[in-house]
């Protein structure tokens, strides 16, 4: 059934305006509506953003009922200790504790919006489980470093549906928002903030006039463009340009005002080449992951009122080596033949040193025993989207094979002496019973032994078609951790402006593990939407705060 959206006359006033209708925007809208606020959502496309294209995994713990049903022992203290190691001060301990202690209730809240979870526990390490499993170790919990501070617990709560479940995750939030009376306007491109007396009181946006909407065919075009931006960028780019041109031709300028505040929930900035080149140049040659709307609009809108940004160089590159889990028994080396990470690490964690410290070059090196074990595992461990990738890796085109490490190194343009030395040191430490130099657990350690040997290229220049290495951005606007309100470099609050999800600095802005971005989107979206609604309800909203100076500007 076609989606029905309420059209909004220009200059109409709401309690809360939310810009962006993905996971964070929907959570903000629901929280504001639950607090009794009237809510307008302005969405540049038709909603969903990266959330709808995600795996639908929520990082939750502290003893959720899903964990309890699966027999997983966890506590808020254990979750907090683990996340402190991952986040490394990107948010305060108080915020992290609030997140951990509220995690079980977050799952309850998501259920109240119509989402379902399942306690089938995955018994092997993977980047994403098959349709047999819905609870798994989605981060670095099993590594020796993490286990030293907290008992490992599976916290990746995948929404119960088939294949990628982000579409279901978003759909349920969207449906809940609409049931609660939230007004959603699609094809609304917010261009400016309206400011009075230094307070953000509304937005100016371009959108089609009522009665001039393109219709269902355009929504199908926009959705297809978003999918193709993920799976085949050249076609996606062409379709996106066509979709955008239709939108622009039918748009005119509108305005809307907010009594309590404007929440920016527009995602990251990975598709803005200028921002990536400025803040994260080592990733400039890679493709951002997402349907194409992550163009840094929150950062640009925030700049109009001198909003502070941080962690703009924090990037999560997605190069995963498992499944198959046997690949963790190999060693990962750079172009000099040197190991650079614990192969047991979550893929995005392992990718960071490869991209930022080792020239973007990396190779999985295994012997025949590990290779054959991995080949067997792909039949039972591969999720639907991983099948083509693994078919490529195990094809004659996706790996190199040689009887000696020297020949293998030369074939891959790795320094032979470096690889031979690294392999020898690795095997000698294992034989002597010494701990792994990078902290890999003994269960994943395996001597390279005798040839033949195999190598898989995991470098940034590996096949983009069959083995892509996309990225997401983790930084954004700096917010007050109690309210979600945007601040300036001085720490001064920007009245009337909030940010949530990947538009803001949040819990996953230091290091990403699966599910943490969606969990933070819900956490920060609810925080911002709820606070803005409270401001409107109290009568101390944006208009009143600006009362001393009624002069209006578009920032």
C-alpha cells in the first residue's frame, strides 16, 4: 500500500521539528510525541536512510530478557566495563552508565514500537549471522583484552526477520511514529536554520508544493537509487541525479517553526568528498556505505550557528575476514610482511590500523589446513550477502597459492623477508607456549606449518565488485550529553538546536562494533526528542527564549 504523508502549509508551527527520518529521527519523533508534543519530520527523500539498509542489529546488554532466554550472563557493570574500553572517553562515564543500565529497557521500548527479537544464540564468531541466529558476539567481547575487564557476553540483538533486518527495524519505528500523530513531509530538503536572538526557532526548506508531488513512481525511483548506491555505485549515482532533479524542479521554499527545538538526525557525511578529504583523507579513495543521503547536512546546518564538531576524523572501514571463522586462525600482514592486528578483532577494529598506519594494505595468510577448514565453513556460516564474496575468495581469482612463503610473498608483492620472519616468530611463540603478541586467544592460534600457503588480499585496492571495503563516518556535532542539545566550541548551548545519531558525537564515535550505531541512534534520538518536547511543554521554548530580540534571520 502506498505511504500516506500529511502535507504541511508553509509557516506552520510545531512543538518539535525533526530533520531526517531514519533510526535516530524516528526515535526522536516518537519520544517527542510520547511526551505530548506536536511533531513535524522533514525528510530529504522518503525515509529510512542508512538504518533501513542496515543489518538491523542493536547493541544491547546488561541482562536483557533476550540474553536471559539464551542463557547469556550479563550485567550493566560488565557492559559498562567493556564499552569503556571501546569508547575510550568519547562520552562521559555517566552517559555510558546511563546507556548500559537502560539497555534492557531499550529493548522493551523497541518491542513497544512493534519490533521482535529472538534468543537463538550464534555459536561461532561472525560479522553477521545467518537466519538461524539472532543473538551473537557482535564486537570484540571475546578477545583477551576485553575478557580481562568484563566477562564476555553476546550483545548483538538482531531484529527477528530474514536477511538484512534494518528495513523491518525502520518500518516498525516509522509506523509507530505515524500512529502517534507525527506529521512526516518527504522530499523536504532543509537548507537553513531560522534564528531569533541567537535561538534556533525553525527551518527553511525546499519541497514540492501541495498537489505537485511526483507520486509513487518517484518514490520507487528514489528507493532503487538508494539500493544501487550500496550495491553498484555507478548506476546508483545516475538514478540519484535523476531523482534529485525531479525533486528540485517541483520544489519551492517553505518554512516551519518549532516551539521546543529542531533535532538534526540526518546521518553522517561520508558522501561529501570535500569533508572526507579535509578530515579523513586516507579514506578518500573508498566508497561511503549508505543510500547516498549522508552528505554532512547536519554539520553544514550547524555551522550556520557556529556549532562545534568533533571526531570528524573517526571513520569505520568495513573489511571483515569472518565468516568463515577459520580465517581468524591465519595471520594478517601488511605489505612489509608484518602483522598489525589481532585477527580475532571485529572487522572494523582491525581495518583501522590497516588503513591509517599500514598504507591500506593487508593480506590473510594461511596454510592448507586452515584454508580447507575455512572452505568447509562457508557452507554453514555464510549469510545471504556473503555468498558472492566467499565464492570470489575461494575462486581462482580471489586468492594466491604457493608452495613456499617466499613465492607467495612475491606473488602478492609482499616483502618476502618480512613475511618469512613474521611467520617464524608467530610459530615459535606458539610452540613455546608464549601468549600471542597481539592478544589473540589460543583457540584461534594455528601454526602455519608447511606449504602450500594461501593469501587473500584484504587491501583497500582489492576487488571493489566482489570484496568491497566501504566506510561510515562516526563524528559530527558536539552535544550536551544530558539533553542532546548542540553546543559551540566554548561549550555554550545553542538554544533550540539538537542532534542525534551519526549527525552527532555519540557512544560509537571512537570505535564502532555492530549494533552500536543503531543503539546510539535510539538512545540519542529519544534523548533529544524528549528534551525538546519538554522545553515546548514548559513554555520556555525557542520563541520565548528569543523574546528579548525578535529580529529574525536565516543563519
